[in-house]
C-alpha cells in the first residue's frame, strides 16, 4: 500500500479493517504505536499477509515466548538471509568472500547458546562494570566539553552514538582511531536488520560486513598470538567444553552481536531520553528538582520502557502453537514485539504517558527476558545512569534548537531509534 505521508500511514493503521494492516510498511515501523495498540486489542496473534510473519503483541504472550525456547526457537531458517539466496551476481560475489552467518548467542538455542554466552559473561559482570565507571564518567564529560560552548548540537551524533561506541570498543579491544569504521560497520548490520534496503543498500551493507570480517580476522590472529585482557581475546581463545576453539565464523558472529547490541540500542535510548524530557516538561521538572541516583535510575527505566530500542525479535515455532484461538503452524517465523509489550495497557496504566513515578517501572522487557536477556543490560543501565547524571550536572533547559522539527525514527524491523535530535541547552 502507498501512502502520501507518514500521517496518512498512521491514520490508516488506526482506522482500517484489521486485515488491511501492513506492519512492515516503513511509516508504520517509524511510528508503530497506534498499530501496536490495535494488534494488542483486536489481533494479539496476527499474520502479516505480505511477509508471512506472525506478530505477537501482548506482554504476557511475549514473556511466555521468551521463556519457552523449546517452542520458540531463535535459530532462523537459512532462507531468511536474502543475501545468501540472492541471484544478483554482485551480491553473490561479495557473499563468496564472506564468512557464513553462524548462529551463536542471540541466534542460537540451548545448550549451545549457553556455551557461547559463558565465554563473554564475565566481561559484563559487576567487577568489570565497577572498573568501567571512571571511563564512562570521563568520556561523558569529554563529549560534553566538545559541544557545550556552542549551546546546541545534534545530540545523537555528539553524545548518543559516541559514548556507547567508545565504551564497547574499549571492551572489545579496538583502538579509538578505528571508531569511525566500527560505526560504519554497525550501520551495515543495522541496515541488514531493517528489512527495508533496496538492492543497492543490501549490496553496500554486505560489502561493509565483509570489511568488518576482514578487519576482525586480522585482529583475531593477533589475539591468538598475544592475548590481552579484552573481549576479543576471550572469544578467540575460547573453546566449547574444551573440545575445540571457536572458528572464525563463530567468533565473527559473536563479535558482531556484541558490537551492534553494545552501541546502537544504548545510543537510541540516550537520545530518546533527552527528547522525552523536552516533550514532557512536568517530568523534566521532577528531575530538575531531584536528580539524585534514585530519580535518575527511575528515569532510565522509564526511558527504556518507552523507547524499547530492540522493538522486535525473530523467533521460529518448532511445533504448532495455539494462542488466543489462533494456530501458528510449526516452522513459522514470529515477531516477539517487545516494544508493544512495553506499552501494553494490561500491565502499564496509560502506557504512552512518560511517568518516572510508575510503581512497576522494572516490569518492562526492553532487555528481553529468559535465556536471551540482553548480555549487556547491566552495562547499558550503568552507561545511561552515569551519562544522565553528568548531563544533569552540566547542562539544563534542553529544548529543540531553533528551526528544528520534532525527531523522526528510522524504519527498521527490529530496532527503533531516532534519525537525529537537534537540541539547544544552557550551561548549568
């Protein structure tokens, strides 16, 4: 279906017969709230006729899916990879030089999923996070130093992206000089996940991922020869139950997941957090009056619930499943709609209201739940709490910059993040 504007797309999603919904339409990926509300209310189990994907929207069902990996597998069919199946000679040439996409942590089921994950669990443990706090604090202050005198910035580019990127790069073990390449490769992976790329976009993303692989294969060889105290060394020198070291494809799969999850989703939530302050002056006033650790923590949890940067996650049914009277056949691809679950009226009163005083803030599933609960959840929380503390210590009166429009979101099937946020502010 073609719409003449984003407004038309959202209005149609809120008014059309339920069977006419097109959940993967770019404008509905940008602004899914009305569509999600209708799905939760009228069709909590909904099959998109265009893509064949089943959309599961209610909180209780999303949680049940996440806690039942035997029924809802994280290993997707090979046909899900359009690049692998492409008849395009240019795409096939790139793929011929690339390592295959191997299921590991996020895309694997137990028992292998647990084995992969345990190799890097320690890197995100309490001791390591405490040791990281001075770096997060110093980096936050350094970034603010770079734009505070101007009195305005694109917050996404000036702070939202570089803070988590620098933090995860320091943990992986890559030099600061390579940050631009890490960001470019992150965007290539995000493009792949979006399900929105045209042929040229798919080819560019595939080339970017190949560059990522070549770079990290070289770094992996260096760590095998001379291990360091970083995630890269842990991954390349790991073995599954002592049987054999992980091969390059397995290592690359793990590293790509750590890189993307370690910077993109936190960047999205940091940036949307500033917009939520601007758009909700009553809540901003509460934080101005008290931005101690408890209030900052509550603010962070509500930002995570509202923003839900990992908005959907693929699952595959291993058997026929009946939910709400609808049978999903075995081997069907499903979307666990975490963003919709976090806005479920059955759990969160007036769910689109930004309210840092909610009594059930931590009932959100922004980091997933069950065996695939986000590996870096504690790191993301630590980054956000420190970053917003520093922001409140140094800046005040955030508002849209003169001439700036309210932010828009990138169309992406799995992730939800702003395209930019141009703000003005004052020095505290």
